[in-house]
C-alpha cells in the first residue's frame, strides 16, 4: 500500500475518532438544529477549497444550508 493511502486512511480514522467527543460537547452546549447548521456550513466551506467539482459552489453551499436547516 502506498504511503499516500495510509495517510489518507489515518486522517479519516482520526476525524471519525475526534467527531464523537466534539458532537457530544456541541449538542450539550448548542441547540441541535443550530449545531447541524454549523457543521454543514463548515463542510460547505471546506468543499470550496477543492478545485475540481462536478457541482457549482452555489449548489454545494445551498445543499449545506438546506441540510443544516433540515429542509432536504
């Protein structure tokens, strides 16, 4: 296995591992719908750094907003 794939797998495992405590702290401190909206907005911002996507940036951000507001 290439070092690149090992690094990518390690990043995914780390992000999944750190996700649970962050969600627990966030849900205790912030209302659930607001927390979902913030998480989706952060995902939309992260996706803006990808240069090549099949969707427009407007579509990505509208989906993130709709997902966070539980419209979709």
